[in-house]
C-alpha cells in the first residue's frame, strides 16, 4: 500500500504499509467492503487515517478555543478589578 504526498520540495514521499488485519478489524473491513463504503484495503486505510486525523484536529481546535477563552476571561477579570 502506497501513500503519496507532495512535500515542500515537490518530491513524493512514499510509505509502504503491509500488514494483515483480523478479528474485529477484519470483520469491520469486510462489512464496509460488502456495503461498498470502501473498495480496497488501501481505501479503508486511507479513509481511516483521514477520519482519525479529522477527529484529532477537532480536539486540538477545541483545546485551543478553550485555552483562548480562559485567557480572555482572565484578562477581562484583571481589567475589571
């Protein structure tokens, strides 16, 4: 399985991923493939990474928003007194 991404230097980075999946993950893959949601292991892996990345980015954004809100509240409280 190959993943290509343009780097800052215009060259494609290649990462080879080759591993078996079994048990619950294997069952999930087969179900998703049967339903036509994924078309191959490469597709499933790519979609899984994208989903994981999106969730992590959402969490990071929420943490940053919370930190900014707390900072604004502290600054507001300092200005009030």
